[in-house]
C-alpha cells in the first residue's frame, strides 16, 4: 500500500497517476473534500497522517512549506507515530535543504528511511505524468521508489545525499522565476515603447534568447488569464527559502533577491493566488 498526504494542485494529480497505474493508495488531506475524487476511484481515506502510516509501506508527502511538513510528520496523530520501522517516507515538497536534513535526522531516530524528491513541473505536467524528480537519499532507497516516481514523472535525477534534492529544486525554481520575470519585463517594456505585445512575444520566442518554459506562458501573459498552474505565492515562498539558504551558505544572489522583492510587491497587490506569470500584470498595469 502506498500513502499520499497533501492533495493540492500537485499532490492530487500525482496521487491520481499512481492510482491509474495500478497502485493501491491510502490518502489524507487536511480538507477531506479534495480527496473525494481519489476515493471515488478506489483510494482509501485515512482520518489522520498516523492512519496513513499504519497502512502504507511507502508514504509520499506533498505539502506547502516546512511548518506544514513538520506538523504532518511530528504533530499529534502524525505520520511518524503510525509508520512501521523500516518503512519509507518520501517528501516531494519544496523546502530548504537544511530543513530536509533536519527531517532526515528525525526519521532516522524513528527508524524510518527517508528520501527527499521534490518535483520540477506544474499542474499540467502533474496531470500528464511528466514531472521531473530531483532526489536526495540512499541509493538503495532511491532505487526502490524509482518505479513509483516513474508513474508520476518522466525523469528521476539522483543528486546524492539527503538535502541535495531540495537544494537542486531551489536552483531550478530560481531559474524558473528569473526567466518568467525577464520575459514579463521585456513584454512590458515593448508595450511601453509602442510595440505590439503579441508580435514582440512571437519574435522573442523564435529567438535563442528564450526557453521552453517562457514559451509555455505565451498565452497566459498575452490573454492575462492567470489561472494558477504554479501560484505566485508559492513562488514567493520558494524565493524566500532560496534567499535564506544562500545566506546560510554565504552565496551572493543579487538577481534573485531583486526578483524576490518584486514578487513580494506582487503578492501585496493581490496577485498571490494567481499564476506565477502574473508578475507581468504588476509590471504592465497603468
């Protein structure tokens, strides 16, 4: 039995792919209604993380931030209170590497194996089973879960020890947010000097200065339809984690910290629940 905790935009689709591809699933989410579709299709509902741990040999968690992970794992009726010795916890949340290493120590104390395996991808790739897993942990544990990861994604990159998966995910999101901010700023600039936004967008996307991730946001930006594939508030949270991690490591991040403040401003102006590309709306508004 596979456990899955955290059924938001990403988690619900990841769990659905496991279910569709033949895995027996036990699920928990703070809001039970978000699990109903999975339950209707054969998943077992658990009343607490503890109950998930009691029934599953491998448990995935996809949660918002470190405080949510800690509450689910170590809180009252938490996951660790139910998991059997030697079972395996896989955290696919985007969290700081320092926190991931802290959770690895906690898991070891409870005789639980642990892998950090955050994902690169948003809502559509999660639905399509085309995520990229960035993995940290023991090689044998990674080998065990790889067939499960392949049911949710198209690639698995083992980056080394616990924490390295989380660190790689932060580097990925750093580039993601910078690239979308750059495209948004270029289009906003073009409009300000009298260029047609659609024509400019198509010219930029045909040149080697742009990337697939930017091309994927073409219609989102031009139509200003910011239905959240990756909510801006989550991007801002990740930028804050990147900034904190860089401070701890003594790494200068002049570009990323400037972008972080722009996203703070976007969130303050009501764009937090919208897609990450809504930073364009902030830059382009009158």
